[in-house]
C-alpha cells in the first residue's frame, strides 16, 4: 500500500521509488525545541518501536510491526505511514548512517542507540518521504522527548537540520565523491553492506547475468514488495481478495497481488485457505509437483518437505497432493517451528499430511521406504529476500556462507538417499550465491552414480502461466527480483535413475 503523506496529499515517487518533497520552499518551525510538541505521533511511535525491537532484541520487523500497529490502534493511512517509515529506515540504514556520520560531531557508535534510531527515522522522512521538513523535525523531536527524554532533543534537532540542507541525491553525490571502488559506490548508493554487494555481483555472473545489472538488483531489493497471495488448490478462493482490490498474479495460477492494506483482515487468509507467499516460492514448489516421474507408487506417491518450517511451501504441496491422492510428510527439527507448520497445514485434509519433528539429515532411518518427491528448501543466508526482510542485510555476515555449507550439503545428501528410484529431489534456496546453490549441488552429486540433474528452466516455465521466464542457466534455474519481481529463488531438480 502506498500511504498518503502526513499533510493529506498523495505521495510522489521518483524513478527509484522514493518519495520527494519538492513542492514549495522547505519551511521549518520558528519555535525553539523546548516549545515544540512533547508527544509522540502514534504512527511514528510504531516505527520507532519496530526499530528499537530490531536493534535491542534482535527481533524481526515483520513480526513486531503488526502487533505494534494493533496496540496503538492505527487506522489504514497511519498504518501505511508507519510501515513505510519503519521498513524504509531499516532498508536504508547504511546510507542514512553514512549521512548522519557527516552531521554528528562524534562517532555514531558513541550515540545512545535509541537516539540513533530516532535520527534514522527523521532522516528517512526528510530524504525519502513527502513529509514537510518542519514536520519531520518537530515530530522526531517530540518522539524523542516522549520516549527517550528531553535531553537529546537539541542534538536531534541540530543534526536533522544539517541533514535537511541537502536533498538525498545531493547527499549521495557527496558520499561517493572521490570513491573509485564500484562496490563501495554501490554500497553507499543502495544501502547494502559491501560484502553483500560483492556476493550479489558474483551471483549474477555465476548464473549467466551481466555484472552491470548489480545496481538494478540492489535497487529492486530496496523497493517495497507487493503482498503475494496464493489460493490453496482445491481449497481456497481469491474471490474475497479480488473484491478487496487485489489483482491477478501474472506468474502463477491461483495467485494474486494485494496492495489494499492489511491482508490479515481477509477471512480467507485468516482461515489459511489463502496464504501470503512470494511468487518465487510458489513457482519452485509447483515445479517439484509438475515433474513427470518415471514411476508411480501403488496407492499414490509419497512426498517430503525436508525443511518445512514455517510451512508455506508445505501447505501448497499438501493441497496439490490432496488433489492427486498423494501424501506429504513435513519435517522440521524445531518443535516451535513444527507448530507453525501444523498451523499452516490446517486447511488441508489431515489425512493427507503428517509432521515429523527431527533432524532432516536422519530422515532415511525414520522413513526407510523413501519418497517420490522431496523438497529441500535449505536454510540459507536469505540474500534473495532482502526486500522482504529489511533488517537481515545488517545481521548477516560473510561467514554465514561457510557456516551453512555443511548443513546444506548434509540435507541434500540425505534427500538423495531418501528419494526412490524414478523420483525427484528439488534443491531450493532463497539465495543466489554460488556457495549456497550450484556449489552445493555439484559437491553433492560428485562421485554419486544414478542421479541426473534435470533442466529446471523448462519445468519452471510449465508452471508460470504460459510465460517464458528465461530463468535457466545450464541445468539449474535462478529467479531475480529485478527481472521477475520475485525473491531470488534458486532451483535444481535431481532425478534418481529408475532401477
């Protein structure tokens, strides 16, 4: 949803998706800080609570935000403003901190973290939202007075006045002046850690894309994503969502794009018959279900989602399995996440599915009879979903790539052992990085006979509403935010030779 500005008019965005305040002169309040508002605007307070929970409690923004909106009883317009403010400040944190570092008389690490979060919120309003400068300053100072104390108000007022003296583009030009390293330039302009910029450049080249696409990819990461919906086949309907303003999804059948406010108000979503799920996730799950097998087990096929939590792909697979007379086992090692999987599967006939709590690498011992189709949605860095998880780019480190590697290889090896002759394994990650994608597949197949890497691109095309995604590179396939409008999902399909 695109909120109206806090003066009541419609927002305006430039080619980068950022709002601009360029109508009239940039007026500031003539009142001294001590005379300004001492209360926190509820929408700004919600955004502040989100940033504080993320920084102080290692929380996830998407989990904190809905509860804070409900607690403060925000209406639709204010909820949209709070969402844009919180998510925008988190996404652009790196760039805003670089700007603030030029406006503060001490290292940012010496600032109280609560003050820094307030400054980030004020900077986002000044740089990327159609908020009058005097309102951005006055309301940010009022927020600080209400939740931090009167002491920081003069500092916040002075710093934000310095920020307001230049437009965002002018600040970007100032930040990159004299910088020659293209990675550093992209990091500053598009607010990604330098190691992620390098990782994504490498990922583009590895999957056959020109490295010159890096800025478009980083820009796509910073765009607010539209909510994707899927109606569980044979169970759900998109009629309610369409009546509420959704439009049909172009990439996947039974999907829709929803930008009309809180999707949780839809009964079909609350019941679990319609689910929020990125189109990329829908595509890879449907691709596994679409593969023609060399065999058909008596009494139907047995499917496995090896890394099922929190259950979105499990629900879609189970609904498809139910239509065919097949069954699904959803495996999840953590009990609290297994509870989420059971909840996600609640709309599907319980005779179709079961949930196992245990290490996926030990699945063969638990089910020696094996499975016909196995999804390995492996734990990964999530570099392909940065647009949906605004705080994750600041939490992940380059060491995560190497630390997750053994687990990814162990899970795929277990799946290859557990798949029946004639069956297929789908290895999926929400990351395009070769260390988590092609390298894992190649290492797992090396020296292993009786397995064939299938052409994944044509299978994806077969479930993409008749569109040619051109996602294949070699035998594997890679989706991209800046090309397909999805998360950067990787897919490899591995068939076990029929015996």
